[in-house]
């Protein structure tokens, strides 16, 4: 399943968060944003359990992430 996660990162820690996420096998793309969110990542995971694991074991352990919004992609 394809998932997009929008992140708000504590100012000054954006590069640290980027470096920790960029080489994760689930992370297919990662971009810096301008506006309300600082980073967007596109994940490819096998299902909800894999997404839960990424969220709980990776995102929640990263210093600097203040807010995340997870968008599960669908198709037409």
C-alpha cells in the first residue's frame, strides 16, 4: 500500500529527521515542503500492520517530529 506522511518538525531538526528517514527501505520518496508541513514522505508498506510498525518504531522515536498526518492512498 502507498502512504504519504506529512511531518511538522521542530525548527532546526529538519536535516536530522531527513537523514534518519532517507535510507529506510519503506521510504520511497522524501521532500522538504514550504507551508504548514516541513517534510512529506511516501512509503510503500505491505499493509496496516507494517504501517503501524513504521509509525510506532520509527516515527515516534525520532527526536524533532511534532506532528504527523498520515494519508493512505487509494486508486480510482
